[in-house]
């Protein structure tokens, strides 16, 4: 029966936001022993008491058989799988805490579900985890793609990707998460998958700016298409396979993030298009808009490897140099005429 613990395999889910809570519930429904870790003890107490994540996922009940804790040692102890679902800027710090824990099993499989690039180092999330966690037979994979927690938690059909170097490990993870409403594909191009789901957030901010300015479908279609083109250019330069960016973690995540009412990054852009400044927008948000930090990292990364990112560069100027959004759009439109290339 769905929701009944069928075996003793323990999965630790680190991060009790909307996506972490959703994945914990999905794994619980698949019959695994799940421990959901919340960083703040006071919030963990609320989750234990109320069995609902009112702040991030209202209306979705958490079964009593899902363990909830703020004790990291308790969460990771004897875990066969460790699932990181924290904001990208916290992944390094939390992975260091995990590595320092005497309870951490270095042979566990580490799964990353966080999207973004580290601003200072320009690292992808799997690179951070590889740097910080012990290397004792450990495998690191990414579980990523177009997947709003608001929909998955209500069991709306969703497809995403699990990516990593070892196909056998990927198939294990695929089997952990597959349900009749959650379809998981495997992909050995971890670089392409991680870059696709990260860089699309900046394009989504641009899409939101267009919404805020009152532009129409023509504008957004062009933005999404050319946004994908510049994402492909950078990802290819960094070793990704071109076809990966045409898949769920590239085109798929880009589309959903640019058009969805659930998209935090699109929302940030929309508010800026309506005349608000970035600090004002961010101060009014509960959840993290990963695209803000990723935009800085993407501009640095593109400069480092010599790739032109016209849309990303204009978003950077709007976010951090107060460039007028209308002027940014104009400068994109009057660039030198050229062939359509990808």
C-alpha cells in the first residue's frame, strides 16, 4: 500500500523547503524510510507538531511515519542515500557539516536536487559535493528538471532527469523515485543537466521582465529560444552534450520556469519590469530565487571561457547596475544583424 514503509532502506532528505518536503513525501509513498532534516530547530518543531509545511507547501500533510529532525547526525546516520535539497548557496556549508558528522556513511549515494552555480567559485553543485564530502566509494548524481513542488506534491504528472557518470547507479536512483505520476529518465551528461537547470533561471528573470513590461507572446517566444541558444553555447564550451540542452533539463526546465505562475525567478523579473528594485523584490519573498546569484556566476563563467551571453549580460545590468529594463530590451533588439545560430 502506498505510504507504508516496505523496507529498511533509509533516505535522508536535507532541506525542508517545498521541494525537499515534496521529495520526502514521494519517497515515503514509495515505501522507504525517510528522514527530513530542517536546519532551524524551531521550524523543525513546528513541522513535527503540525505535520504540514505551512510556510512552503500549505495544504499537504506529512505522515507521522516521516521522521523530521534538526539534528544532522540523526538524519545522516546509517542513510543509504543522502538527498541535498537546500538553496544552492548553502550546499557547501551543509556538505561540510555532513562531512564532519561522525554519523555520515561515506559509502552512501549522494543525490543533488539543488539548482545553481556557486557565485565565488563558479562551481556546479556536484563539484561542490565532490570537493567537500569524503571520497570513499561515493557516487554523486543530480535529480533535476522541470518540477514545481506545488504540482508534484499534488501528484500532477511530471518528468525529470537523474544524471551522473555511472549508468547502474542512475538506474538505482531512477527506481527509487519512479511513480505513476513522477517519471525519471537517466542521462550520463551531468555537466549539461546541471548547467541547463541553473542557467535557465536567468532567462526566466528576463521572461518575467517582459511580462512586467506588458510585452506579448512574440517577445517571450524569441526570448526562450535565444535564451536556449546562449545556454547551449556556454554549456557546450564547458563539456556538455548539445542534445542534453534540448531535453528536460534544458528546454523543458527553461520553458516551465519562463511561463509558470509558480516560478520565483519569473516573478522577480516581473516585479522589476513593473518598476521595483531588486532589494525590494527579494525582501518580500519567502523562497529563494536562485537566478539572482546564478546571473552573477554565469557572467563570470562566460567571460572566463570566452562565450557571449547577450540576454544574461543584459539581465545582469538590470539587476545589479539599475539599467532600465526597456533599454535592455532595446539593446538586445538592435544588436548587429546575424545568421540564426545555436
